[in-house]
C-alpha cells in the first residue's frame, strides 16, 4: 500500500478499527512522556505513533505498563520497501517479539483504543 505517509498503510495493515483514529506521531522522549501516556491510555480510538528503532522495545514495554498488557497493537516497519513487515499481537507479545531482534528502519506503532 504505497502512499505519501507511513501511517496510512500501517493503520490499514494493523487490522485494528480505523473508522475513527488518532495520529500522535512521536511521543516526547523525557519531559511530559509519562503524563502523555496516562492521558492516551484512556483514548477510545485506535492511535498511531512513530517510533525510532532503538526505542521500540522500551516504548512497547511502557505502553504495556500504561495501557495494559492485553491491548492489541501492530508494529509496521519499512513500509513500501523490500523488507516491509507488520507484526500484530498484544503489547506484551510485540515486546517479547522485538526484544529478540535487531530492529531497523522506520517504525509505525498502531495501538487499539481503550474498550469500555
């Protein structure tokens, strides 16, 4: 799925609800990150994040802590390129998958909204 931005194909590939979604982009690295995660944990809409390869594992762990381990998500990398990959699962499953790998490329993380 080529396109001008990485988040559209990542959102479609995620398999998560995409009729209404929130684009967050990159989260703050330090100051304000925890406050932002607390606020985003209550968001009822699928949310799209950009993340760097060297912070992906740490971020997945933080998302699992703040959003809940069973929250559904997907990680897409290198979209529209030869080594395109999308991995789906819970935040804990994704953390376990990527902590065993060396991650390269552009990363788009899509996380399901909070269910009532």
